[in-house]
C-alpha cells in the first residue's frame, strides 16, 4: 500500500498542495512552498524555540543512558592548625553494581528519545501548516480584493450614470443616493481587505523571513477521490500519531518516576577503588579496593508518592484523550476532504455558468434587453464564484497536506 512509502511527505506536499509562486526571476527560487518552509526553519521563533527544547530533551535522554557509568571523586585539603603545613589528597573511583534507582533512571533514556522524535514531528507539522496558512491568507485576501474591485468599478459606473440621468431629469435622487451608499460601503470593505492583506504579508515574512509577491502568488490543489482505507488510517493514528506517541511516552516516564520514589530507599551495591595520601611532617599513602553496601533508612515520603500516583493517572487519561482526538481528527479530515472535492467540482461548474451569464448579459445589454445593473451584477457573481472556488481549493489543499502528515507517519523523522 502506498500509505507506507517513506518519501510520500515531500511528494504529497508538492503534488497535492502544489504551492507554486511564479515571481520575478531574482526571487523565484525563494518563493516555493518548499523554500518557504526551509526558510521558516531558520526564521520562525516558535519553531527555533521548540528545537531548543528538543535538544534539551535529547540531552536528558543521553544523560539517563549514563546512569551506570563509573564516577570519580577527587579531593584535596590543606590545613595549618598546628603551625605546620599539612595536606591530603584522595581519588576514588566508584562503579555502581546494583541500584534500582539508577536502573530506572537508565530506562528513562528510550522514552525520552522517543518523546523527542514525536515532538519533532509535531513541530514540523505545525510549521508546515503555519507556512501554508500564511500563504493561503494572502491568496484569500487578494482574491477578495479583486472581487470587491469588480463591485466598486461597476458601482462607480452606475453612480456616474445615475448622476447623469438626474442632471438630464430622467433619474431620481433616491437612485443616486442608493448607488452612493453602496459604493461607499464597498470602498470601506476594500480598506478592511487591504489591512487584512497587509497583515497576511507581514505574518508570512515573520514566519519565513521572505517577501511575498502578492500579485503572482497562486495556489492550486490536485483533486483525488482515492484515499487510504479508513480503518487502516485509524489504526495508524492510534499507534503512530505524534501526539499519541508523545502521550504514550509521557505515560511510560510517569510510571518509571513513580517507581523511582520507592527505589531510592532500596539498598545499593558499588565497587570502589581509591588512593589517598597525606603530606606533613611524615608522608603516608594508601590504596584501597572494596565493595560498598548502602542501605538507607527511612520511609518513602507519603505525599510525594501520592503526587506521583496522581501524575500517573493524569498521564493515562492524557493518552486516552490523545488517541480519541487523533481518530476523531482523522475521520473529520477524510469527511472534509471528500466533501471539498465535491464542492470544488460544483464551484468549477458555477464559474463556467457565471462566465456564460456575463457573456449573455453583455449581449442582452447591447440589445437593450438588460440594464447596466444586470451586467454589473453578473460580473460580481462571476468574481464571487471565482473567490469561492479559490477558497474551496485552499481548504482542500490544506486538508490534503494534513492527510499527508498521517500517511507519512511510517517515515523516519527529521533529525
């Protein structure tokens, strides 16, 4: 099944999301979705901060793996209590032989590393969606501006015509006022859309450090009706979804930490080798090798143990919630994608019908059958239909990108 191909992530982003920005030659190479995503990895503050957290978690994993390595203690002291200098030196090498606490600490290495891998996938997916959404917001604002401009152009023609007809005594003040109000409202909407577009451009630059070419940016989505089997997809997200994996590893960590509260009070056995020397009026030195048995006395803190039990219960419920949320999101994603594919086909037919309506109204207007307002309305309907098609394509592209995250779960994460 193609679902398990390791190279699907990149190809699906390119083939299905298909973000293609045709810009000026000097900046074209830096404006594709792949280039924008690559730039965002070096520019986005949230992503860079998350990478720092992941480095720290990997360091914790490496540190846990050294729990049974030998330890060295070196000491030096110098005293002059009797009027004559006296110094002592000592070096001890300790190798743990039996320690339940250190063993449990060692077992933390794997879940910490697995948790870091899962969080890396989550960070990559989040960044991909934010880059895509920043580009999609620009397209939405641009297409909405184009639609509102069509409306403004038509209203301006109608407003001037109404004024002229009023001057000739063939129009009414009400008609002039009506067009004036509608024109002012459309111009106000254009101001809001311009502000929205500026915000989208700034956010894109904030995330990627690149400057978008708004006029040339284009988004298209490949529509396909062939999806992975639902049950197979749900099985994948239950076991491999990064949020589920992170919750599962967090549960394992909570179990280990809960056991460590008791392990701290179990006996430990270590092998010790050391050498000590004293310098003063007489010099002495001695080497020693032996076994150290340590049996701490005391009672495990009651409240710490209760706190660990609560943390363990919370981790178990978090895992169940993560599994349910992953399956729920996958089911909604498939339903949404199939619905959007059907919507795109309907929107495409609507655009063709609107184009035919424009041509028909133009001919009818020239023949005196239709009014100028009918022509303006048909142009506006066409622009609205095109905007609706773009929105459906953007939503489908985003859903396909999110589906690629699931279908790529069997691939190795980036390091």
